[in-house]
C-alpha cells in the first residue's frame, strides 16, 4: 500500500494469539501490568510488520526484587510465542 505498511497476512491462529497475548501472560504473572502491556505491544508491532526488520523486537530489562515475576514473565512470553 501507499502507506509503506506491509500487507502481509497474519493467519487466524496467530492473530488470536497476538490479540490475547496480554491475557495469556496475566494468567501466569500477577500484577506487572506495565511490563505485560509494553511487551505485548512490542510483539504485536513486530508481528504486524511495523518494525524495522534490521532491529530486534525489543530490548527488555526486567528489574526488581525477588519474587515479583521477572523470570516467570520471560518464560510465559517464550511459551506463548
């Protein structure tokens, strides 16, 4: 299209998975709304083709005290992809 946004087709199962990514992550990670929302937006942008293909999807630094869900969030994201 003339907007420069690629017109690649995302299959229906991947589309559903991307739309429900936040819910999927929240099932395993309690709280951490800002982190889950940021990661979900970055993944959706990348899968929709709106990011520079030469750059990574995102660079996320999970910081916080023990037991807040840093590792669990990374594991949940890996499993959902």
